[in-house]
């Protein structure tokens, strides 16, 4: 196992009716900016619960954060922060809203360098964040794990770029599975697939004898495989136990626990980001397209873990090694199809003519040495995209 440092200070408030606890989690003297997306929280009762919980607080609101939050939208919040002397953020929504709040929190106190203080440098230049506004999160769409990590992704002019800092990790998060009952099938599918691929990125690499991490990861994968389709089936889609298990799986998939002390991949995500940036495809749907191709192209380097994945996650133990690996990949694709997401570029009306642009974007963004071995070059990324046709 590799050396690691692990700390996750985010306080989780899990279960039905937990939104009310924000009245105690946020200091009474804080000047709070509640940030959210397109307004669905006003239709499902979440907004009113927030209003009720903040009756003794001074608070303001900023809405309109879109899926794959954009720099231009997020920067509009800075005017409110300055005018109202905001000193605390509350993100109410899915991963995009929480990601957006993290950037808002960092940009609000960003001082820049000697050349200027353009907050875009946080993403484009990976500028160091030295301070940020404190924030909490009320999760409405389990998927990204953003509610208990320091990661964020922001888009500007077709460029989807990540940044990370412990200073933007939410101080607390509320996870109430009842609020997920109003999600569309597409949102449910995206969330389950996103959590699944987050787990795979930290698991399907090479062995360092991290037995605890492997077993945790395999349990998360099996839970998502079992519960994901139930959230789409008419007879079980309103089952709160199903929703609770999915919600907790998504959080555990990317709160740092299963990735501590083990190598990580993330090539599927980096290639997927270019699909979103260039063509606006849902993040999770880029992952379901790219991951099977990564498995196929990187089969030899991932052989040991692919065999373990085949056996422990899918129960595939018969046949020679290549047969077992191929069957595991096929079962992964079948799971994605059951979750109603695409598994080929052709499923989203893209073809070989689009690959050049994607490879150019990877080069532009410095994504030239991806994977757990940093050996997925632009040529191999092209091979992966070609395999995904």
C-alpha cells in the first residue's frame, strides 16, 4: 500500500428531515448566500425547508448555476458577495451546484499574483488557493461526491477544467434521500453511473495490496449495480432504502477514503471532460462511453485488476483470462445500458470525424500523460476514442 494522509472533516447529516439542521450548522451571525440551480428546489419542497431553517439568519440567494457550471455564471455571484458582505455559502443542489459554490468561494477571496487577480487562473493556471469562504451543502442529486471533497470542475468557452483545494471542502453536508424522489430518470441514471466510474477510477489500476480499499470499492460497485436499476423500475423507484443506498454510495465513492494509499487513473474523466466541453454531453454519459474503451485499450496494464473485478464484482470465474476480462467489460456495458446511458460515440451522434478535435483539446489542456502510469499519450487517447466509436 502506498503512503497516504487522509482527513475528511465534512460533517454528514444523513436521513429524512435533516435539512433543518442547517440552522445550527451555520453560525447565526453569518451573512449567507444560498446558491442553487434552475429552481427545481422550489418545486420539490427543498427551498421552503431551507427558508424555514434560516429564519434567524441573514441570507441572500443566487440562482441559475447550470449543469457543468460556467465561469461567466459563477462570477456573477461576486457582485452579491461584495455588495452584501457575504461570508458564508450554502450550496443547494447536485454536484454542479456544489462545484460552482466551491469556485465562488475561492474566487471571492482570490488575490492572484503579481500579474493580476483573474480567478480563471485557479483553473487555467492551477493557481494556489490560500483562502476561501466557508461553505455547506444540501445535496439533491447524488452523483459526484462533491459534497464531501475539495474537488470542482468549471467550464469556460468549451474548456472544462478541474481544480482542487481542501479550503473549499464543505464544512457540512445534508443528505436526505427523500429529496431525490423528484429526480428524472436521466438524473438518476447519470448519478449512479458517475458514482460507479468514480469508484472504478480509484480501483481499476494495479495492485498495491490495498485490501481494505479494494473491498470497499467492490462493495460500492456491487451496491450501485444492485440498487441503480431499482431506482428506474416503476415498482421500486420510490423506495427510500434504494435511494439512501445510492446516495451514500455516491458520497463514499469520492470522499477520499477508497483512494487513500492506492494508485488512481482518471483518464476516463479527463477524456470525458473534452466530450462535455466540445459537445455538451452530460458528464456521466461521457464516462459510460469512454470507460469501456479504456478497459479494452488498457487491458494488459490493468490485467490483474480486471481479473479481480471480473471475479469479485461480477462473479465471473470460468474461462481463460482473456475470456473473463472480456465478459467483465461486456457486463459493465450491459449495466450502463440497463441504466439507460450510451456506451458508444455513435450513440450520441459522434463519429471518427470528431476525434481530431477531442485530441486537440486534450493537448491544449495538457492532458498528454494520463492514467495511473501517466503513459496514456495523445496517440493512446486517440486509440481509446476510436475504440469507443
